[in-house]
C-alpha cells in the first residue's frame, strides 16, 4: 500500500456545478478525515469518520457539502452548487485505530470559476 | 477556545544557519502534538509526534521538543532541500487543530 490516494488531483468547474472528490485511505486505517486548506492557511477540519460512521462535522461543512464512507473503506466528498469561495485544496487523511498520527493524501485542488 | 499559533510566519536562512520554529498552543486535554512538512501543492508529510512535556524526537537535521505550552522544531545546519512549510497540529479528543505554518526558505 502506497498511502492515502485522492482523485482527481485537480478540478476546475463553473460556479453552480457539483463536484465529487474521492479518497482511498491506507488499507488498515479505520479513521478518515477531510480537511480544507486555502493558500497561506493551515488545514481546517471538515469531517471525520470512524469506519462507516460520520462522527463529527465542522460548522464549515454547510448543507451544500456531504461526505460518505460506505462500507468503511473509501470516502467521497461532494460539493453541490459550488461557489467561488469553495476554491481550495481538499485534503483527506487517515489514521489507524492504535496510532494517532494523520497520514495525508496529496489533496484535490478545486478551482471554481 | 483551542488554538495553535506558529511563529515566525516566514523564515529565510542561509544554508548551514541553524534556527528554531515555534508552535504555541492552548488546548484542553492534549493527546498529542504533531509536526508536518508541506511542499507546495502537496499534502502534509508527517514528521513527529510528541505526547508529553520534556519529550524530544529527532530525524536527520530536525529535532522537535515539547513543553506544557509550546513546541519547538530545531533545524540544524539546514540545506536548500529543507525549504518547505512546517505545520504544527495538536490533537484534542478526535479533532486535530493546525497552525498556519512557518514557510522556511534555505538559501544556498
């Protein structure tokens, strides 16, 4: 296993369109996190899954955002009716049941025109 | 309110010029403090975890230390390839709170 995988790496879309990002965590990791990062800022927490259960959601996660993790494996983050303010890097990270360190993917960069 | 503050925001060093980056935090129930390196356009790369005051970790030219209120990332004799943004994060319960990072540039 080579680590956390995210795709697409880059997405350019027009305002009002829907986009979906996928994250494949490290295979034995049961915890999965989504973060958003804008230029010059640190990652901001969006949501967290333990197995298939979504346990926490940030206030940043408006009703246009939805995340799923069916069967506790890969996860998707969907943004509906995108706005220019959604332009950011969307980072996925996973951690094991024992470990606390987060291991990040390379991110999915979203540009909303 | 849980908070992580990193300083300086940016640091320029000559190759071989040692320095330290600071991460101060206020969090209830600290479970761990983490250092990450992030290259432009890429995801953060894990460096260290520190759990208790007095703990130290080393990796090549980097050494991380932890007190009750702050952590330092010491860079000894840096090389140009150490240029990156260094992020600090703290874990409280199941959430991780990140600082805004220190952008390090090492000039040959």
